[in-house]
C-alpha cells in the first residue's frame, strides 16, 4: 500500500512538471473567415465522461453583438445530432468547442430561451484567448456600509444588484441571446435546504439543481488524472467537503496548463480564485424551456484565475486558497456532530456561500418547524492574526432562530470582506452550536430599586423581573453605584435589551446608522456587538457631550467640548449631546431578554 501511495505522489508531481512543457497544436479559424453555410462539429459530454460530437451549421456572424459588447462578435449556429434533437441547447454546454475543418472557431455560450430549435451563439476563440492578457488584480470599490447585526440573503442581493442584474433575467421574453445559465449542483443538501437556497441562487444567474453523490471505489488506488481536454465537463467548486456546491460548464481549449472554458462570464469579476475540478455528467434533463445537465464534480485539478466577459481561464496543477469552515453541533443528550467544509475566498460570493453552508447544515440536522434555541460560540480568524469572537443566543419557533443566527454570521463576514480600508483575508471560521428544542425567551415585567433618592456613590440594589415563554417568573439581582452628581440633580437608569438600547442611542446621537471610520474601529465594533442573552444597564444624565466618529465623549467640560468642536481639530462635524452616558453595565442571562424600562433617580 505504501509503495502504491509513493507511486501516486511521484506520478502527481511528474504530471505537474510536464504541464510547463506542453504546448497546444490546435489551429484556429478567425471569425473574419467564417461564413454562413459552413458546417462543422462540436464536442461535449451528454453522459458520463465520454466526449461526443454533434453537427454545427453556421447561420451567420453578428458584429458588435449587444450580448458581448462593442467590437465583439457572436457566431450564430444551428446544432443537430446526438441528444440535441430532444434537448436543444442545454445549460452546462457553455464552453463546448466548435470546429470547422478541424480548426477551432469558438465556444457555445449563448442561447434563445424557449427556442424550438437548437440555435446557439458561439463566442469566437480569439476573444476567449484574449482573457490571458488580463492580468489586473480583482479590485472593487467598497462603499461605506453602516454596521448592522444581521444581514439576510435578500439584503446581500440588493447590495450587489448591479453585479447580478444581467444574469438573473431572460431579456426580451426570449427574443434575444442570453448567456446559457450555469447548472449549480447541490450535493449533500436536504430537499428543504435546497428549496430555501434555490430562489437566491436563481437570482444570481445560476440554474440550481439538487444533485447526487457519486461513490468512488476504495478497492484500489489509482494514479490521479489531473488532465482536462476540450469537450470535458469542468466544475467550479464553490463549496467542498461534507456538502458540495459546484457550477458546471465545458472546457473549450487547453494550452499547456491553461484551461479556457464557458465562453461567457460567471459574473465578469476579473481576477478570481475558484477551485477547478473534473466533472461527469449524470444525464441531461429535457425541458420545454431550456434543458440542463445534472453533473457531479470529482477531484480538484487546479484553479480558475480569471472571470471575464468572454469566458473563464484556469490553471491546472495550482490549487486555490479556500476558507476552512468547521461547524460542531451539540443537541441535548446526543453525540456532537462535526462538519468540515471549504468555501472560496471571494469578496462578493463568500458571504452568500457561508450563509448557505450554515443554514443548510442546521436545517438538515435540526427541526425546521417548532421550538428551537441555538447558543453560538465561534471565531473568525483573519490572515493578519486578528480574530472576531462570536457569541450569542437565538431562540424562537419555525426557523427564526436559525435564520437570525445565520444572518448574524453573514453580516460579520460581509463587513470584513467588503470593508473600505484594507483587503482582509479570512483564514478560518470555527462555529460551535449548542442546541435545545425549547423556547428560551423572557420578557421584562418590572424593575425594582431599593431606593430612588440616593447619595453620590451609594449602592443601589436592582431586581429585574422577567416572565418566560411558558409563564415562569425569573428574578435577576444586581447592584449599581450612584453617579457622582450635584445634589438635587437627576439621572436615568435604562434597563433594556439590544434592540431597545440601540433605539435609545439613535435618539441620543440623532443618527440612524453608523459607518466605521477605521479598520480598528470596525474590528472593535464586530468584536463587541451586543448580545441577545444580556440585560443592559445604561446610566444617563443631563450632561453636555459630543458624539464624534462613532464614539460618545460624555460629560465634557465646556472648554473640552469647545476644543473638540473646533473646525481646526474636528475632521467631521460632531453631534452635540444634551444627555451623556455616565456608565454602562451588562448582565449575562441564560435566555433571550426582551423589554425596556427607564427609571428616574434623584441625587439627595
């Protein structure tokens, strides 16, 4: 066995070393020489991994085609033969190479939705080969986003709607060419998790398909096949591990270790780093609208590095950097379950994929309808050594606890990936969930103080009375020292949950949203987000202060207030405060706390 493994390792590196010495001998036919009436052959896989040929008849060439852009062309062709008579042009054929007299002319990439014949748009090969000259790194302008605790898939879609708009619709009711949708195969997902994810990924321009896993024989160890050739199915692995999410197209052209595929963009995101995997076709599903291939991915053979308007470019033998996500799930009285996946590191897609991963695992393993409480502890580790600690409690019925928890982790990931200060690479994500099938929510009934007239520094005993979901009453005890204020003055003790306290601060600071002013401030905010299982206490008094750059500067003397308000000092306009926060406290509780009370207290 050890000898076999050694042979595999040696063979692996031999194949990799040979890539640099390979060169393509495939000749091409320029688009200027293509005329209507020419005939040729195309290559694709309809089942398994066997490449089959089909017939191609050129109908014409569209110059300055709106689907491609100015100074770009599309070759219009009619396809026939093979399974095409019953399936037409199917999703998954994107990238299928087309040849005339043995010369490569381009890749099938576009189609007419609802067409009765197999009419396809072919991206000229010259335009695809130009992708290799695109060396600019991926660069997005990250807008200043107000920090929020939760972010749903719908909100993510709205933020990136300009990127995804042209991929999520069929133009002109089928009267114009559109890129063939890319089959997105969900392996290891429950039907419920698939149905919940399907609408969002459809809007992203994919064609979601609930797939099947392929069993690999363990009886013998084979030398890995790291090669790809024109006509092979190829997968873009977005999530891999205990669950798998892969988009599938077809290889157009291989030149040494360079792989050209698809013939149209995934999203035209520029420089990317996606896992490139071998794939096989289970079958083609014929449909009245557009047929699609059901596929399964196999071993990773490289990475895709460019996503451009005329296709994608990959490199064989070079593995992408993926983000490990480790999820542990402990239900009361049951053995802990551990899940390991890896997701691509991408500014736009990573938050989507993390949301899908977490919600899919939770919906597959836990009750989706009924009472459920989730206690989360976790860490998001960054490549620079810093980390974001996650801790909170979520409770509710139906799927509210799962949705809220998932949306919180999604929000943190989004703000890290899309901050305007610095490109932060996520190194690893660890999430630990403690699950109970009950409702752990308690509502505030009343707050009792042992005194309402106090001396400065005197200890005030506080009792917080709450009532649980089933009517059980809980009392929490605390003690707060009275602030050092002049005799006869008054202060307010605020007892509140997370959302109520946020509402009070919005009124206090006269601001509906807060945008971080530095990376350090963003990291600090994400590490100190208020938690659902806390009772928060805030002491407010009628004292002048300022709210500047997201920070409260309370109880300022007039001279200090004047200095910070000076245009010579302040880089942004401060908000003058009539009420200042003198002190904040928090009390951890074993339930989700809800409610608010404001209690006036007088200084003797």
